[in-house]
């Protein structure tokens, strides 16, 4: 398994992986079929990859031996002066590739990136029922800061989310 920074040529494969991930889990933002593909030139994903390529943000991908992208971790740095020391994290790993150390490797590289880019605060949210993800985040130094009650509606039911963060000491 290769963990590497994504580049612009990954846009299509990353999009395909995200669509599969939407089908496999209730823990991502998009419902199955909800992610709409737009032309590569105006695609939000491609724009994000451009930001990551410039060094402003981070996008890591996990690639299997066949060259298929099977997971990702994105860190979007705050754009305004008062929050440029923060980064919001989103991550997902295809079901067949979970519990193989990919998440731990993602978070190790994330922390290295944060330290070298002056990021002090990493933050994310996780649905409360997603115990495996919460455990991964806690194992990597994140703590629960609060609860977002009924922040999502999944399969017709309201779901709470935890706000979590990690402070990077420099």
C-alpha cells in the first residue's frame, strides 16, 4: 500500500473512489448517488487538488498494488488570517481496506505536514455511532470538544456528531 500526496491527475480515480465510498458507508457526507459529477475543469475536487498541489492544503491518497485509490485524507487550511493556523480534516477508507494501518499512516503524515506548515489546530467531526473512526482519531491524539446534536439525518434518523480536535505543539 502506498500513501502519497494526491496530484491533479488523480481527480478521476479519486472521484470514483469517493462514489464507491458513498455506497459502502453511512458515515460520509454524501448519500449514495448524491455526489454529482461535473466537468473536470469546474469540479470542486479538482479545485481542492490544485490547492493541495500548491501546498496550501493537503490531500493524501492510499493506493493499492493495482494503482487503485482506496482511501484519502484531506486537510483544508483556514483561509482567513485568524484561522490560518487551523486545518479541517476529512478522511475515508474503502471498507475492504480498513483496519490495515492506512488511517494511522494518514494521521502520521498529516501531523508532519501540520508541523512544517505552522498548523496548530487540527479539527474534524465524526458521527457518534462511528466508534471505529472515533477510536482512530483518539489513538492519534484527537479529543472530543463537544457534541453537535442532530447535526445529520442518515437513513431518516437524526444522528449526533462529535467535534474533535488535536493541538499541535511546535
